[in-house]
């Protein structure tokens, strides 16, 4: 083991999507020198552990780093998502981030990457392979790109007990089967579980051979309204429809029923109350497949799987050793407390605009390169907590609206956003003559004020109800 001394302007902890997007924009907008440290052998963060059949939930058109496109920016003309932009596979994303690291960042001569290293704190890290230790003189900032690192089934034990003799695998395992199970028991109510069910059905598995244990149901965004580029008018139309629904909502439940009626939000079963929202997208063809699964168990979270029964919070169901139990029950997006993005000599990457992780990281990189005053930087980039419950959509929409108002007065930020490929609305000014853009813009302008006011009222009401239920001391 040896000790090494290094120096850089920025020390970035984490070579996932956020860390790479931040670094890419930072070195574009400044002459900064950067060291990136990650405990994995390759860049890409959780994409290195993702299941084989995973795809982006959003179009590739606005994912990745700002300086390098991901895939072809063309509208599909065939297949189940004809009329939409492509979504990259996990393998494509891993290859992309490898190219970003080596062809864009390292080749700049101002970025050094140290894979398979643990950050020890105090500007020090250690190689997992050699045991060598590195002390870094950080001239400007340390950047935490791991604060919101997701929890995924591949590296998270199941949150329930599994008895001996029970066949139980993480979701990754269904793409590498040694034998055909009698039944697939999918455990989890989020998008990972939905992806598993859809993939099995696409492989020809009969819906009768799938049992889906759902602790709760989720609201999902309609992918058709998550497009950009030539389809930015549809994207803007969706936001106008959301504000119109919000303006007319009489309650939280009424809000989401209106969003459903407006084809903005979706749920697999309209008869089941949806109590979870994490901003995942879904297409109509996926909903059609999922609705074909009729063996759905709603008895709360699984507590224990035994050879002959599955014990849940509110009851139990039979099972067999010949059934394959598929763990899709990791928390996914973590929700630590929001902290200031800029604090002293530290930057903690978090969302500013809801649901756009790489745009947010790149935006923080731009503001860091172009502003000096920390109060001003935090004013422009307030942390926007990740989604968990349906009403979090309203909360994050309000925070984003305040940030957008602040940034709308900053000419350099507006110019950057207009040209940033990571911004779903980039190039919208060039399409101002598009009739779809004009119509959506008018509808949005008419509804955004009343819509935001109503969302603020609903959030305030929910806060008052929560306060009223707290025990008095």
C-alpha cells in the first residue's frame, strides 16, 4: 500500500449520471480541474447493477450529459411506441457513460477518474483493489453526487424473511433462469415490478402464471406527454392539462382523478386507490399487458415467505417450492432530508426541476461555474425533494415554479436552458410558430396561475391535517 497526494479544483464523489452531468457542464463552462471517485469499476452508477431488460423511463433525447447525445434523436415510426422518441436500454446507457468518461471527460485533460475507490471523508479515498490511499488538496469544492443514490433489488436484500427451501431471486434473476418455474410471484408495487411483469408477458409467459403481490398501487405519468424535440408541443399541452386539472380540483383525490381523466396520470387498476407516486412513466401498451394479470394480492407488505405460504401484513396466501418469488421491493429512490445544494466548500447534488436528474446536475454545474455568491446560487437552485406520495407532485411542482420564476430573470441561465439538450423544452422558441405550441402556450398561460394557487391550497390543507393529528405534549 502506498500514499499519494493529489490536487484539483473539485473532488466529485460518484460517477453516476448526476456526477457525470455536473462535471460535463462544469468543465464546459470553466477551466476547472476535476477528480472523480467511484467504488464501482465503471462509470454509470446504478446502471451497472440494473436488470438486463431495463430501459429509460424517459426519452433518451434528454438524458445523459449535455455535450453528448444518447442514441438517435428521431421519432420512432414502428413498434409499440411509434410516434415517440426511443428509450435507451441499460446496455446502451452503460456504453454511453463509458464513452462520456473516456471520450469527453478524461480526454479533456482536466478530469481524472479513480474507479473502485472508497471515499473516506476528509478529502481522502482508498483503492479497493490495492489499498493505496490518496489525499486530495481541493482548491474549491467537494461534490457529493451520491446523496440520492437509489436502492435497487440487485444490491439490496429483500425486506422480508425467506425460509430455507424457498426460491427467491432479485428481479435480475428472471433474465437468467436455470429452469422453468410453475409460477412467477412478483413482489412489489413500483415500476421495477411492472417492468418485470411486462418483460415476462412479452416473452410469452401466460398472465395466469404470474401472481403479483402489490403492497400499494402507484400513480404513473403518461409517457406520450413526456416527449420533447419535435413533439415539444405535446409536452407543453400535458403541462397545460395538468394546470387545468389543478385549477378545478376540489380535493387531493379529485385532483388525481382529474389528472387521470386528462390522460396525464395513469394507474394499472382504476378501481384501486393509488397511494404512491415516484414519477415513473408508462405507455398504454404496457398498461394493457399489466391489466391482463388477474392474480393480484393486496394484503400489504410481505413479511415472510415460507415453503407453503406467504405471510403479509394483513393475511397470507399459499405458495409452493416450485414457485419463483421475485424481489422487486427495494425502496428505489431514497428520500433523505433536503439540504442546501451549495454549503461552504460542499455541493450536494439534488433536484431543482422535478424528475430530471441529469438536467438538474448540469444546471447546478452551470450555476457553480457562473456565480460566486452562495446565497444567490441557493436562491436559483432550491433543493426539490424526491417524490413518494401523490401530493408530493403538487409540492415539487410549486418548488419548481418558484425556481423557474427566479431563473427566468437570469439571461445567461435562460440562454443555456434554451440550448441545453437535457432540457425537454430546449429549442421551444424556435418552434414558437408551431400551431400546437401556440395553442398549448395559450392554455398554459390561462391556467398556470389558478392551478398553482390551488395546488398551494391543497398542500396547505394537507399540512394542517397532519399537524392536527400530531400528539400534543
